């Protein structure tokens, strides 16, 4: 809720009466040469005032405009907010209605931290009490298309009612692509809205009508494939209705808008959303969380690091969990070296974060959903914070050092197929050389079995089924050197050369192509463990298993403490051995299969 500097003399709100400020928009056309006229009034939510609430993207503070408050005072706002108020006012006054609306940037005194804290706590009530929540997108859809949409929803008998030209409906897809849907605050605003109206400039269309339209498009997908080819219907379900547990019917959301079980749940499902003030990544979701809410203090006077320390303390104290480390690490904090690497702080490009935008059909996606729930709630070996909140003390066991990081093993098109195969050949040779020292019977087929196990964690069973049995793996072993030799000859007839080896080879390629989508590199440890590690990983980093964190994690040793690089995946068979050892340790087996349990300091 970033705002431009202004000197408007706000009168204090009566918190005991649940007072809010509302804007009365005076009639004015769309001509922006004259400032928009508004009155700022106080109303108590206890008196059930009639008003609408505005949901919008604030926009750049460098692109500003001026509105006139109470007839004489100029008030600076962003240009996007000014356009939203002007168009909403213009549409409503054409209906001979006085527009009364709530807009956070103006109705909350942003200079008063105490008031801001109080109003943010009750923001869900403000949206819930509004007659309508008006979403401003600033996209222009032809009147004929919107009119056709509203007429269509009243009576559709068959696909013929959609018309002969699928391209007629194409402009509606621009709604899905608008940056508005990437805001974290929209989750709360949608969840509590009685009626959600989406303004395409001054013309509003019901959220329910748009949702219905995309359902119809999916039903007649064959005819409307040009519109559907970019997955707009899927994007609509995710963005307009929310991700994961937020995909509920309207009636279910009204009954229980608190759709996230706890703070970790909300962090996971909304990791792809944005906020101007990074503290809103937490505060903007509190009204949607069932547990942990009372333990998080809304206080914009606190530095960002302290806000996220509160989250860490809640997850440790209430849930005995280190699952927040999935949102931490050097990959997301390397531009903020003054902050601890263990903070689940969304900065920059989150190349190591385990996100809800993973393949929703994958075993990885289901596994990530259960990370928090699967953590044991015993009180043994609990993590702890230092009093200065600079260090996090955790217990765990060292697994191995990273030996090789395969940054070149990526698929960049058919013309680099030879390099792709050569990179795999070198990797398999290294794996075999290291592992055959402990077991001379191991071959490259076993390396591929390890790769299958690794990718099975991250992708669907069907996606790796082509590698599932020994015959197919043996076929791969037979064909791999042939394919490698052919490609390194710079054969000009690449398509013909590719046809010579069967779909097993394409299975290898498709799984390798999936690795960058997981924001990871294929790595090999010094003791021969295959894994997928965050992109910030370098040789010499260490893989650890930590109590209260169910997947391995890459750490970087720095003097007497460690930096968090990020979560990793390793061969599932290998991980099971460490999981079993740690479980026995918690049950009282101090031997822990000969592994040393250490308390280490994360900074």
C-alpha cells in the first residue's frame, strides 16, 4: 500500500467504533483535464454503511496524478488509482448513483503507523462489508464483446450460440494476462467479496460471468483452441479464484474464507504472488489463515527481518517445523547479504524456492503439500533462535560434499543434441567411477535407475514409466553410445539421426528438460550421490539432513557457521536410509547407524 507523500490533515479514526474513511466521488466525466472531486467522510462499520471497495494495482509512484479532496485540497495519487476512481465514478453517475467507495491508499492515513496497523487488521471486514468489490484492470475490451458476453450468459443452448468467429472472444483473454492478478492482496479481497465486479475501463463485468465463460470455452475446446492454446482457462482458475486450497465454490469461500491451514500453507500456495511492501506477503494473508494468526503482530513499524523472524518463531514454537527453509537460501537472499540466509524472505528471483507453481499432477507437488503436516511434533532436538535473531541453531547430520555441478546439462534444441549427450556421457562416467569403488558391479544402468528415482520425486509416475523396467534401461545402455557417436559426427540430417534410437532416449531428454523448470542443477556428491540442487550451489557445498526438515538441504560452510543455499532432492533410496536413521535417533537409538548428530549454526 505504498502512497505518495501528502500533507492532508486526516482526522483520527475512532477504533472503538470500528471507524473507517470512505470516499464520495462527485459526478465528473472522463476528461482528465479537471481534477476528480471527492469528499472524505468517516463511517462506523457497526452502522453497516453502504459502500463499495476498490481492488487495484497501485502503479508506479513516478506516474502520478492529483485529485481534489473536500473541494480545496490537492491530493497526489498514482495515475492508475486516479483512472480507476474516475472510470468507476463515470459509470455509476450515469446510473444516477452517488458513488461511495473505499480505497486503501487514500482512506488509510499511510503516515500514521498505528492507524495503518489497525486498519490492515480489519481490512477483511472492510471488504466483507462492501456491497461490491470493484476490481480495476485498465484493459479495454470492445463494448460488443462485453455486451455479447452478458447476453450469452443468459441463454446458451449450444456451441453455435458462441458465433462463427472464435477470434471475436479473443480480447477477453487480456483480462487473464493483467498484472493485477499477481498481487498478494487479491486473495483476501476475492475471498471476502459479496459480489466481485471486474472493471474493463468503465464497464464492469461480473466475476461469476467471466468464470462461467471460461468453463464454456473449455467445454468447446476444439472449436476455440486458438483462444485456449495459452492455457487462459487454467490461468483464470489459478489467478482469479486463487491457487490450491483457494479453488472453492463461492458459497464455500463465504462460509469459510480462511482457506489456508497455517502460515506455512499460505507461504507455499502464494509464493508466486507479489506485494509492494514485502511485509504484506505475511500481513495480506492473515485473514485467510486458520491457525497462527494471533501469534503474528501486524506492525509496519517493524523492519522486514523482524516480521519474518515472527513467522520463523511461530513455525518453530507452534509446529516444531523447519519447513520455512524451503523459502530461504542464498538463491533468494544473495542481494541482501545483511539478512540471515535462513529467513523465508521473498527477494529477487526465487530460483531455489519450492513453489506451488510446480506441476500440480506431480508427486513432488503432493509431497510439498504434506511437508508441514509430516513433520514430527515431538519436543526432542528442537531448533532455536539466538536472542539477536541473527542465528538459527539446528540439529542434523552431514551427508556429503558437492563434487560436480552440471550446469551444461540442459536441452537447448536439436542443434545442441550432441553436447547434451556428451554431458550425460561424462556425468554417467563420473557416477560409475565413484560408485564402483564400493561396489564393482554397479554400471551406468544403475546410474539411470538413480536418475529415475530422483525424477520420480519431482514428476509424475507416468512421466518416468518409460524408464521403469530393466529391459528399457538396458535398451538405453545399448543405444546411448550409438546415439552419441552419430551426433558427434555433426550429421547434417539430424531428424534422420534422431529416429535411429527409440523413445527411451527421448525419455532421457524430456526428463533432463524438466530439471531447469525445478530451478535446479543436476549434481554429484563426492561419495557418488546423485541429486538436484539449487542453482546457487557450487562445488564444496555440503548436503545435510536436518531434524524438523524432511528433505535434504544444501549448506555452505563459512568459518564456524553455515549459510543456507536451499533445499535439494537426492536419490530417494539414499534419502530413505538417512530418514530411517534420524527417526531411530529420535526414538532413543543414539547410534544413528554410525552417523554423528551435530548442532550447527545457520547465519
